[in-house]
C-alpha cells in the first residue's frame, strides 16, 4: 500500500506520529490496566467518574443519596471542631430530608429518617474529650 492509498485518518495519524505527538504519552509501552479484569459493561462510566473525581452519590436519586449520606453522618460529625458545628450539620441534613418528603419521589421509594440532634451531639462528645 503506497502513501497515495492511505485514508485521511491514516494520513493524520502518520503525520502526527512523524511530528512526535504520540511520544511520551502516559502509559506508553505499558499493558492496558483493564485487560486482566472481568468484563464490565460500565467500565467507561466508572473510569470517567474516577478521572473527573465525581462522587457517584451525586448521580443517585435524591432520597437514595440522602440515605447514603445518613449512613456516613455519624463518622462525619466526628470531624467537626465544636458542638455547634455538629448541630448545624445535623440540622442541615434534617432540613433537606424534610424538604425531600414534601416532593414527589424521583426513582425508587426510599424511606429516609431524620437524625436526633441531641444523639449526634452526644456521639460527638464521646469522641472529643476537651
């Protein structure tokens, strides 16, 4: 096959190669990382979320996202510096849960309960001996 037989795409690739545009690319000369993994139809979505640092919880229906947030809140309150920070965090969560109750459900019907502010403050106090 002569140069006059190459397609436009092939010519673009050849010229870019000659200019060195493919030199020193990340992963050059290394095997593809996913070749030894089982087939996953959503590999590209997962890769995009990882590369762009997108929290997958942001893609969930609101009630499901709130339920996941509720599960993580006890650990999250421990990072607060003071009792008022804990109260503000839990009250904000509870307000968003109550607001969600007022809207029609998007996606699956998921029950999300509010948290007791006093219990969360007590949980924080146990771990923060001042």
